[in-house]
C-alpha cells in the first residue's frame, strides 16, 4: 500500500515543532537514509543560504547522506534512490519548467508509492499542489519563461500560499493586503487557498 507523505512549509525546518513533525513522517534511522535537496529554483543553487541551512538541519537530525540535486542540469534518475526529497524555494516558474522538462515530475509521482517523504518549501510547497496560478496572480514579474501551462505536480489537492504573514514580500501598489488579494483569487478561481505563515506547516498523509 502506498502512503503519501508530504510536509509543506514556508521556510523549511523553521521551528523545532516542524523538525519533530518531519521526523514523525520518516521510516528508519536517519543515518541510514538518503536525502536530496533540490536547488533548481534557488538563487545561487546549492550555495543558496536556505539550501545550506537545510543541509545543516538534516545533519543535526542525524542524516549523513545528503546530496544537492539541480534537476536543470543533474541526472534526475538519481532521485529514485532517495528516501527524502527536499524541494528548496526560489522561482516557482523556473522550478515547474525544469521539473517537467527533465521528467522529475514523473519521478516524484512514482516515488510516492515507495513511501518517500517529500518536503516542499515555499515555491517547492506550491509545486506539489494542483497548479501555481496563485504565484502568477501575486508575482507575474517572476515569470520570465512566459508560462502558459500552470498545472503542477498534483501530489496534493491543497493550494498553498506561503509567507502569508510577510506583507513586505508582496507589496501591492493599490494598497491591498495579502488577505484581500487571496479572497479575490479564491472568488475568481472558485478555490480555497491554505494560508501558511513563515512558522507554519501542513502535513499530507494518505
């Protein structure tokens, strides 16, 4: 029986509670498990400070086998022998494009049946849902690829909006708050958005 195990966050292992929740999802001793940190969306890739912090967090939790993987350039087949996939944040449009281009999207769907734990951080959390339309609604300027198909991996039906408490990240010239714009989007798209503050997380287990 396949078990879907996802952890969706704004900021990765931001609090001890999030770390504890993550450790409840994994099977086996941490030092025996293989981790991939996907850096494709991140400025500076594996040198990105959030990617580096994720590696430190994994080490503190006892993981020893940790690789940085960029699905734009690296062989995505290497993901098939991982027990934990951690998708770092950054540009969601770039992330989605390279996941589809490389076939990493299909590999992640297959890994679900192997009980792999997938952690989505910010853009990575949005990627795991049905689509990334909410990102285009809030930050169309990030879409340098002129994305036409916003459909994402669909590993969960949850549409998340990370950094819900960060008005500074999503300034609006008309003065609308994040909540104002989320309600507008929900009305237009007839959907429900799960709001995630920087210290919040949700787990999806089926």
